[in-house]
């Protein structure tokens, strides 16, 4: 169906013209001319401070971005998502990760069915299970308490849980440890199995479809390992539980459906850590803390749903991303947590953002004539400074960045937090200001290498500040990025909730597997693929 691409909208054209007036304006001059920039371009909400004043914007820019958001009917789309409309139209599914953390009293319906009690029933089941493990009432086959859990899953069934579990290590139950196995190459599982005592290990097989090749292979190998060690197939019942939407597949695998924690097709993989997929998190941090995580996300949901665009954090961050991506030609976006507990947050965000927005046709199937998702990357702040920040300071690309900064760290070691904070803010200052020739000379820098000592600055940054990374704050932070991603999906006219690219990989791997396993030369493909397969076949034992 032909529709109006966003590039035809009047607000888009207006933004293009407006960008021309700002293209050569330097952030340092904007700050020099207006001492109120921080007051104008910062928001405190949901226990977060967002300082977006170090962006190449004026009040006029923001007004125009909000007008654009209105023209693409952002607020309608937000409501449609929260109300359970099937906005994931290519899979005919509602998108209701927000229902998983809903704390209100209204019904949320999918096909006329209220899903809120279903969600609560699974939360209750998780709660019971967590209590049983913590109180050593869920015991292993040989009568020993569980002290280790291993989540086996990949993509959305891994990245959220592993990121949150890493972030909330300070909240772990003292008698439990956890591992996450995702990769299909035997190293990941093999190295993990070496660390495990079969009598005290519980495997959590996390897979929405329960057919994903990597997860099923890892789960089957773990199952075989357990049976070999405990010399009894019935041991599986006490050492394996499943998180899935696919009951029949779980039964086929040999897990009793009583040991299955259910979720639903309206929970997207990369949005699923709030569902049964979060079981490993709940076991490790306890149900109270898991509820605080859900609560934090709910508070951000309410902020997103009810706050006017002008004060809405996910909306502002989303629109700023569009501003750089489409009007300044920024190709990437970097996420830099100054909180080591958020070590895996960039990797998690990569999936969230790039799997949602790495698309080239609109909802109506029209090929876009504008850039969509920026390449998203990142690493913990200080480590990045000694690695890739050079490119941010003196490279040729505009790289909008999110600095995520904790006021208090997880551990109270003298001097560490001051060093962290000074580094974070020094970087945003340096990226904004740069260093001019005049300033370099004032510091007596040698003339012959002067050009090498100059920094253009004018790199845009957002800074998000929170008190301390608690489960509640983490819930808010994750929900913020989920909603920011949704905002950009609406702006670019995309369906952020399907992932046909992932499906293609799954399908092709399924095709090649029997060819790798069969005897004889492979001839069915292009010369490269045939050549690679045949080379490997000829060279392996
Ligand atoms: C996420 C994607 C994808 C998915 C994995 C695992 O949104 O759909 O990353 O989570 O492919 O799928 P299963 O949970 O079905 O094993």
C-alpha cells in the first residue's frame, strides 16, 4: 500500500530547513550565549535526571520535533500499544510487555480476554518457586538443596536476564550462584558444565518457541550430562524447568508442564525479561526485588503514557535520536554507562534497538527513503575512554552518546565514585567544547604538532543521572530504553516488534545442518557456500 513517507511531511521539511540554520553552530557558543541551557533542557522525573542541554538544539528545534511527533500521531500509537491493539501487524500480535508490570486495576484485553489475572497467576507461580528454592524445599534428585542455576536461552531469552542479573549482583541470595549459556559452540556450555555440581544445579530452559536450535541443543546436552552424572533419567524432573509459550514443545522435550512457567505471544523476545523469562533474575535477587524491578518499569510506563511530549523522557530521547540520525546524518549511537554493574547494558540495548528498528520498509511495506536505526554500540564508560573515545574526540563522525551515571556506586571504596563522576562529566564537557587553536597555544603546545592537539567538540551527548542502581531504578532505565525505541519506530513508520531477519538466519541454519552432517560434496548453493562447506567437511575428523 502506498502511503505518505515521513520525508513528505511538512514538519519533516521544516526540520530539514531548520537544521541548515544550526549546522555550523557550535555547542560551546550556545552555552556561552545562554546560561539557562541546563534549566531549559533538563528534566527530573521517575528518579532520573536527563540533561539534554549538550545537544545541538534550540527551543525551536524541540518545538519542531514535538510537532513532527504530533504529525506522526505518536500519542495515539502509545495508547494503541498500551491498550493491547495488535500493532505488531506482521505477526498479528498485541505488544503488551507493559501488562507484565502493570500495577493498576483496569483490565487489559487481548481478543476480549483480560490478561492481567494470567500475568498475576504466573507471578504467583514464580513467587512460590523462588520461595521453594530459597527455603531448600525444591531439592535436587539426590536430596540436596539447589545452589546454582543455569539459564539456557539465546537472544531475548538471554540478553535481558543476563544483563539484569549482572546489574543486580549486589542483591543476590547469598547461597546461590548463576550462569547463563547462550552460544551454540560447545565452549559456552562445556566451560559452564565444568563448574557445576549436578546434584545442586537447576537448569532453566528459556525459549519462547522452544524450537530455537542453539537453545535446544544446549538444553539436550545439559540434560544428557545430568543423566550421565546422576545415572537416572528421572533426575531431569528436579533439575530442569522451562520458560516458554509452547507447552507442547516443552512436553516433547521431556519437561513436565507443571515445571513450565508460561508467557504469551504478545510478549516479544527482547521485551520478555519481565515475564517468566525473568525467572533466573527472580531466583537470584528474590521476589521482593523482582517486584521492585517491575514496579520501576511500571512507573516509567506511567510517565511515558501520561506525560506531555515536552516533559516525556523517552519521547525526548527518541526524538533527539531522530534529529541526529536523519538531519545530521549520524550513523551510530553510543551508550556509555558509568556504572560497571551495567556492563551488559550496551549489549542488551543493541538487541533492543537494532532488532526493533533495523528495518527498511514501513508498516505498509513501502521501502523507506530515509535512514532508520543507527548502529548502536557501547561499553562501560571508563574502559571506553581508554579504548575508543579517541574516535569520539578526534574522528570524522558525529556520534551522539548517552552517558548513564550513578551518583553512588555499588561498593563504598574511598575515592572511586568521585573518580567515576569526574571522568563522566569531564568527557561530556570535552566532547561538547573541544579545544581551539587559541586554547592549545595558551597551554604552550608545540606549533609543529598543534593540529594534532585540537578537538572540534560539538559532539552531542545526553546525560542520565540516578542515585544508585537499585532494582527499581534499573526497571525504570530499561523501560525508558524500550519506550525510546518505540518512539523511534513510530517516527520512522516501522513495526518495531517483528524480527524477520532473525527468522531468516534460523531458517537457513536449519537448511545447512543436514548438509554439514551428510556424507559427500555439497553442490546446492553458490560457489562460496559450497566451497566453505566442502572445505570444512574435508578438514574435520
Ligand atoms: C527477540 C528475538 C530473538 C529471540 C531468540 C530466541 O526479540 O525474537 O532474539 O528472542 O531468537 O528465541 P526463543 O525464545 O524462541 O528461543
